[in-house]
C-alpha cells in the first residue's frame, strides 16, 4: 500500500506535513492540538473561552483534531488548520483539512 502527495507549484513544502495519512497520527485525546514540532496538547472549548479574554496571546500554528468514537465501534476524525496560544492554551480552529471515518476505530 502506497501513499501519494501532490504539490502545486509554489506550495510551501513545510505545509505538506498536514496532509500525511491519519494512520500515522497519534490520537491521544478526543480534542487535541498538534503543533509543527509534533507536540500534542489537549483542549476543551469550554476551558479556553474563560481564559481567552484576559490573554495577550502568543500563537503557534498546527492542526486541531477532533476524534469521535461511536457505539458501533467506528469513529470519525476531523482535522482543522489551527493556532494555539502558548500562554493560555486557547485553540482557534480554521478550515477543515480532512475528515476520515473508520469502520473500526484504530485509536
């Protein structure tokens, strides 16, 4: 089994990592942020809203992954472009990069 990636002319090669297959991703938390170094941080929408207003923010780029497991044993992972504040942990999700549904959850 082979994986292929196609790049458009002028595309920043450092952004190609966002398109790697999910099977290589480490899903540790149902909602997690993965920075450009591969560090994984959990996040919760409720927790980040309370600290958001009082913070001056120091954002780093990465991806936000949302993992949902279903009662039939399947799961879905939604991957967003995102930024995370190094100070308060606030995660700002942007566009969806991909959504993958597994018949049997491998996570």
